[in-house]
C-alpha cells in the first residue's frame, strides 16, 4: 500500500511540537518537510474544508529546518487537507482539540509522507488510501445533467456500485480498520455525487428527488465526517432552497443554512443545533482586509490585450496604484475551476455595462497553469488578468484572503479598502446595482 519512513521521527517530534493541546473549536497541525530541493516550496497549506465562506485556509511558512506549526479553526469532526507544492494533497481526519503531525519527504518521487498524533492509525490508513484510490473517480462516466431522472439515476448508482467494489477490495487487501472503511465508503458516494452537482433532469421535482434520494441518506450525521458531503448540500440548496422548510433542527440543517443563498432567511441562534457553528458562520465580518501584510512577488499581467511581467509587487497594492480612486471588483479564480469559467462567462454583460465607467474588473489567477491561462484569458473581455506563477505567493494570497474556495469575490473601494463581505458573484442579478453604489 505504501512505504513507511520517518516513523521514529514522527513519534518523537509530535509530542514535542504538539505538547500544548489546541484550543476548543480548533486543531493543531504541526510537521516537518525534509529533502526540499533547491528552489522548492517553503510553504504548506492546511485547509479546514468547510462549506461556509469563512472556512479557514492557513498557510504554514516552513522554518530553516522545514518545520511548521499552525492552529486551524475546527468545529466538528471531519476530513481536511494538507497541501504541499501542488503535488501532494493529504486528506486527514480530525476533531476539535486534536493535534496532528505530518512528516513529508520532498526528495522522493512521488513525495512520501506519514501522519501521527491523534487518530494516528486512522489517518495513516485513510490518507494513503485516499491517494491510492483518487484516480478511480476520474474514470466515472455519468449521463448529461438534463437527462430524465428515471434514466440518470440507474447509471449514477451503477457507477457508485462499480467504484465501491474497487474500494472494498482495497480495504480487504490492506486490512484497513472499520473507521477507515467508513470514511472511504462515504468518500466514494459523495465524490461521484460531486460530479453530478449540476443535475437538473426534467425540472425542479426531479432535481429535488435526485439530491434527496435514499442512496445519499442526507440526514445521517455520519456524512459530515467527509469534507465532500457539504458540497452535495450546497447543490441541493442552490436548486431547492425551499427544502429547508421540511428539515428538522439538526447539524445537517445548520450546514444547509450555511450553504444556502444569501437571500434565504436564517433562523435565530437558538434554532441551530450547534450554536458555536452559528457564531462562526454569522458573526460580524472584519470590516476590511489588511493586504499590506502580503509579501511581494512576481506576476504576469494581461491588460488591454497586452501581456507583461511585473516583479516584486503586492498584486492588490499594484491594482490600487494602477487604478487610483477607482473601485476594483476582484475575482479570484483558477484555470482548472469549472464554476470560475462559468462565472466569468456569466459576467460578460456586467463587464460590458461598466466598460466606459470607473469600475475596474480584475481576475487574480492562482494555482493555475500558464499555458491554459494564455489560451483562456483572451476570450474574457473587459478585465485585467493577473497570473501568479509562484505557488508560495499563491498560498500567501489565499491565506491573506482566508480563501474558502474558487471562485471568490472582493471589492476594493475608491479609498483602497478591501472587503469580501456580501460581494455578489458574477452571475448574481444584484451585481450591477452593487457596483453602482461604489
């Protein structure tokens, strides 16, 4: 299944770096990266992986020995990710108050890693199993989203059964624990469901019937253990927000409200099953984002069909100085992100409307491929495109913005204050009126 390394180191160091327990409603993630090649990445990202917009994405700056230590907000037991150098995504499980330690050997190809600390057996098994099994979901074939449910669902269930057999064999061959098996089975169904989030069928009734089909058992709270499950709830809330009226008070309903449209009325705090979660999601946001803390780096800009490079700059500071006293609507996207491309296409009318006005549209491309970017952006008109080539700089930007996912949207006002509070998406009908107010 996988080769072990640094086992003694992980065991010895975890108790040193994680001796102080993490605060309530958070986890402590510590570790060491060995064998970093010259010019290799000196940052690592720990992603809380929750559905709400405040979900935390923490950057860890590696010290001279390759060590790091971060505390991440965490409100219930579920899986999260540790990402190093875009080549290694480690999925692990934690509960509030846990400490997790990771040892990474960057000199190996592929990069090798070990997990220890709380839930050590579960995380060793699960993290490597997820890496080994992830490829089976690239081969899933589903019917078009507009096919009738009676035709779509049998194909969907057939794919779930097919991949489940692969997972079952892997579990048996590697003698994995029941706890690990539970996570892998949940990942199996919701990884495939994530490829069906656009299902519409023959209308709203079929859409609702699909997302609430018994195969998903959506009211079962064990589902929240895997990070991919909330995206299923998000798709349900996007298409069928009225379904909330029939859902009893529960952790699942709490998550549905967090995933619902902004115009869905949220009940009082006392109506939430987890009031701490309510406080995290709905507490007042910070008035503005302090982007002055961002380390400068290199970027590639496409402006008015001209491409040029800029070195040693803070991209937000650059936008502010490039377009003084003008509001900037900033879309943070990635080339591989389908919703990002769809949103940019949907925003063409808004960008055209403001073409000769003060509002500037800018797209900040992170974690993206340069060749893909070069082909994509010429067809996205009336916008300034900024490509960040360096992974460490991308990580720092994502942490500064506390980016929950792609796409994300921000406004920089005429005075240079930056905020992500209640900024409409490109496909939101309120966007033009929102920008007029600036």
